[in-house]
C-alpha cells in the first residue's frame, strides 16, 4: 500500500483520516476535502510555433533536430547558440576538450558535428543552408541569427522535458 499526503494542501486532520482509513479504522470524516488542483498540461513540441523563421525552419523543426542529436552534438550546438550563434573553432574545441559531462577530443569535434548535418538532411527543410555553417576562412561556426532565437526556445523546451531527447 502506498499513501501520499500533500503537506501543502492537506490539513493535519485530512492526513490522519487518510492514515486511519488505510488501516481500516473508521475516522471521523473531516469537513470538506479541497478539490484536487487541476493538472497543468506539460509543454511539448506541439506548443512550439510552426511559423516559418526563414528557409522553412520552424521552432518545431529546430526542436526535432536537437531532440535527434547525440548528446555531444547537442551540447556543441547549445554552446554556439549561447554565444549568439557565432563561435571560433578554437573556442569550441577548447571548451569541449575538458568539458565535465561531454568531453570531445580535439580530433573528434568535426565528426561530432557531422551528425548535425545528417540529422538536418533527415529532418530539416529541403534545399536550405546548413543550420550550423562553417567559415573555413575565419575559422568560425555560425548560425543564422533568426534561427538562434528559435534554437533558444527549443532548448528551453528540452530543459523542461529532457525525456523527449535522444540519450
């Protein structure tokens, strides 16, 4: 048997009545039981906007992409998103070389990001530029500014519902 008492809404009398009833005793019925609080609907991808942010990208598509990424690729994308969509190659490599939860050796960062391109080909809108663009000349990663805000909203949902993400 399992008995749950909510100490924020149940009174002492209600808790005691519940314990007594669980053991087969006939307690005096307390005055009025408060109504159970309405269950808040859990946010999900369906709550994200389906408006075109540019080149066919929507908040829902961006969430689908990050949900499908490996944890390391997702961490790299989040890192670059957190830097307003622009980060130097060296900055990203150094950040993840000694990262506490998602360490990525210097020679594997490119392979980690290859999974992002593969996920985009499978999920993203057809005929668009890469979500994460690489500028070999300036050695920088870049995300289109209009997509940075959409990625932030997608990461907020991912933080709220981590069970929706690939492990």
